[in-house]
């Protein structure tokens, strides 16, 4: 039997930490009933992909921001930690709630958990409703003519562009009513989401992890960088990217908000940037239709690829001590700010899986732990793309030359000098290849290779050749066993 509809609606916040364009919140307000907002930290439900350290930092500040926004409306965000089903059942019992609303997530384990919660609570008489707040097109709505999923981005995106997009919703926030303080809430600080060592000190200069911070960044991007995004997004020293990915990840901004804002401008960069939103959609699409994407290659034949796992090589890569300045700059930017320029992500990832022949899964875990924007979908898709084993992937035999990439994308060495200051006094000619600098220039720059900055851990040509030989051997073995 349904509960009395004068009882509350539980509004379960997840990765939708905003009030604007929040369909679950809109529905709760439209019910006309008191709202009980809750956030549950259910790390067990994430499986091996619990929040990384950088994401935990962002989550703490995003939840603090959401709590303040709700407080401004007269509401109080309830924090609870543990198994979602048990805690929601307890909240229903304690509050007498008749309904539970949430916005959907699309990770395989979360889908499985949410279906179970919906079934059990619905069977007990609770009205359970879920909504789409994080995608322009939900994965199950986009299929080829034969009703199978797309595996190549371009036809997928062309198909999406012909579809009607879900529209933004506007909740009448002033009409929101909230439940009083009758339900126990944990102290957010007791969750210890912030790091115990001060490695995050540059995070505070790099980010404003609030809804207002995201909105300001969006407006700045559309007014200043969007017009030349097509070219500017690849130049490492320029402020040419939007840096909106962490706000999207935590739902402080939704894709519909970004789409509508960007679409106001008729610029050369408009289509290119919207296509990047499309790649985010495509990543979630792939993870939904191919649930093993996070750990297993989409191209199953790559499960037997001859990786040469080496902890020392991985350690040098992760610490930005490879002797390749562009790779090291990217990895240090990641460690110090929780973010890395997208072009640098491609180059550093390629270096790990090709020059060093390390498994892409190891790189994916490192990025997951150190990125503030670590979407499971985008992270998995990106690494599989680099390793040549995913959908619409870059061929494995395409090996980025980090020296040439540096000269092309950071010609004046500004990016490298920012993150690898110990070689900053080198001339532009050698800033991307210190090992080729003459002794006189090294002495003048105060650099002792092998002490102040490492020699390259592998020769570029040798690393490229080894990667190509491994791929050739892999192909030959596959042909033999076929």
C-alpha cells in the first residue's frame, strides 16, 4: 500500500550536485511535498572504481557547496555513508517518505545496484522515479538501423545530431519545501575526503569547485576561447580548452547547460567543441553497451597483447621522471593540479603503452586516482583509444614522438618550463630534448643530466621499434592461432 502523499519525497543526490537543470529536484518540487535531500557515500557500490584521491578532494568541496545552496532555500543536506539500499530503507522508515527520486548514472555496477533498489522499494509501496540529468541522449535511445550499438564515433554523432535533444528543466526553487531536522546526518568532515598530506596545495589556485565556479568558467570560455577552439585546444601553453570536465563529472554543470550556452555563439570553434561533448556522450554510450570497457579491451584479441609490465618504468612515468620533457610536464601538471591538458593526456598515455609497453589498465588506474575529472567512461574509452584496442581507436602502430609533439604544440617551451623548471634555462632548440644539448649549454643552464634531470629512460626510436615489433609479433601469433 502506498504511503500517505503528505509524507516527504527523498531526493537522492549522486553525480548531479546542482540545483539548476536538475529534473529529479524539479519533480520533487512539483510533487508539492516536503523534500528530504540526501547524499550517500556508498564506496562498495563502485567496485574497484571507488573515488580516487583527487576526486575525493573535489567531492568534499562540491558537497559543501551543495549544502550551502540548499541551506539558502531552507533545506538541509543529509550525509550518510554505507550501503545505499539499507540507508534508503532506513530513511524511508524514519521520515515516512512515500517517494524516492534520483537522476540516473550509467556505470554498469551502478545500474545493477539502482535496479535492485528500485525493485525492492517499489515492491514495498514506495514510488521510485529516476531521470536523465547527465546526458544529451541516453545510450539505449541511440542505435543503428539493425538495432545494434555504434562502435565508430562519426556515424554515432551524426545520428545524434539528427535526434531531438532533451531540454533543460527549470525548477521553481522558491516553491521548494524541505523536511525539518528529524533525520540524522553525518558530519562531512568525518569522511576524511581531503588528503592528509598537502599535495593538493595547487588545487586551490587551479580550481573553484563550486557551481558558481563552473558557471563563471563556462561564460569565460565561450566569450574568450571558443572562437579559436579548433586550433587553440591543441596548444599546450595556451588557455585554449574549457576545463569544464570536472564540473560535468560531478554534475555541477550539465551537458544541456553547456550545449545551450555554446550554441549561442556562431564561431568556427562551436562545432568542434560540441563534438567534444559528443565524445563524452560516446564514452558513456560505449560503457553502457559494453560493460567490460573499464578493464577488458573492446577488441577482445588484445587481451593477449604482450605487455612487459615493469614497476620501475611505471614509477618513472607516473612521477614525471622519464627524461622526455613533454611527457614529464604532463605528468607533473596532473599530480600538482589534478588535471592535464587533453593533448598531453594523449601523448603521455601513448608513451606509457607504446614506448614503455605497459598495460593500459595501469595507466587508467593512475589517471583515475589523480584526475579531478575521472569519469569511468571517458577514462576507459580514452585509454583503450590510445592502446588501439577500443572503439574507433587510434591504430596501435601510431606512435607519438614526444619530442616532435613538443616542438609542434609547445614551440617556445612555455608549458615544459612551467612544469619542469629544472631545465627551464635551456634554449628552445633543446628544451624538448635536453639529452642532445651540448655540454656548454647544459653547464650554462646549470643542468647535470642524470642528477638534476634524468636521461631518457628509453631512446625514442628504440621504444617505437619495440612497440611495432610487439604489435607485429602479436598479429603473427593471432594469424597462426586463427
